[in-house]
């Protein structure tokens, strides 16, 4: 439970960074250190097309590895 709590806290903080118009470099660094399907999905809506491509690639990798949340987020993004 402690690990889950810390992961959720980290994800919340990272989502704040993403929503604050983080630069493409900041987003790439962030995803390189900590990646969840929610962070990848949020990054897939970034203004920079390179970040969007990177995030979509991460979501595809996660979905290919069997992550059902990533697969659902990919479906949502294609319908966005």
C-alpha cells in the first residue's frame, strides 16, 4: 500500500507539471524517469508533436505488453 500511495502521489505531481505548459524537454525527461499510462495519455495531448509521438509510442508499448489501461487510453485518444 505504501508503494501504491507513493506512485499515486508522484503521478499527481507529474500531471501538475504536464498541465503547467511544460517544455518538450521537460516532458521527455519526466517520461524517461516516471511513466504511467495516465502520464503518457496526458503527454499525448502536448502542444509539441514530438512529445505527442513519444507519448503515443509509450502507450503503444504499454498496451503491447498487456496493460489494459494503456489500451483503453489509446482507444480514447484515437476518438479524441
